[in-house]
């Protein structure tokens, strides 16, 4: 996969050596030197020198389905999440040396690595690497459902609850997670 680097805001680009031939589809930097990239054929790359060199990292365990829609959410130099538009399919907590299956919905992932997931009538949260989750908001029936949910950070979020019995929407906001 072709890797290009800029140091002047995109005015000029320089080709970098790539350890893979797979097409790279997304790149995310967590600071000026640490970045993650994903691509086809279960490709996960990481740089720790601002993009001058890239090293292939562990993907999700063998046997998992990989799609060209896989993206990456880089939390910090040690933690990253592999995502599809619908779920987290894998993660690493050790800088990419090993990968583990994700399995949580990707409705919200904060920088601290908390998964926030939505299933029509409830919002739950789960810390990266944890097996259990906690319900933080739930409606009182299927006629009241949650069409919109977002978390800005660990503590601040917004969701809408639609009541189909009277066609109203109520907004809920949190500042304490």
C-alpha cells in the first residue's frame, strides 16, 4: 500500500516505504509521532516516528471476518480499536503486538477507551478489555426508543428518546457519564 507523508500541511508529499502491498484505507494519528493505519487483507500498521517508517501489527485473531470497511480508532500509542460501521471487531492494548476480538457496538468510543453501545431502548458502557458492561440509560418500553446517541468524552453525552405513541422526542444530556 502506498504511504505518503507531508510536513507542510499538504502542500508537498513524499512517498514512504511500506511493508505491505495491500490497499491502505484509513490512517489515524494520536500525536505527532504515533499513528495507526488499516487496509485490505487484515492489514494493520503502526508508526512511532511520525510516518517515516511503518511496521505491520497484529490484527484480530485468525478466523474473524475482515472487510474493506474496517476503520481504526486510535486511542493512544498502546490502544487502538478496529471497527466496521456497525461494531468493534478487534482491539489491542499493547501497542499492536497482540490483538483480541472486540465484540461491542461502536455507537460511541471515547478517547479513554470506553465503548458506548445502543440497542434501541438502552445505552450501555464497557471499558476496553472488560468482559462486562453496565446499563446507564434505559427507556420504559419498545414504543419509546433511542434513535440518536453520542458521547463527547467519558462524562458528556447526548441522546434522544422518541415516543412513538405521541410522536414526540425528548433530549437527555449527561455530564457525569
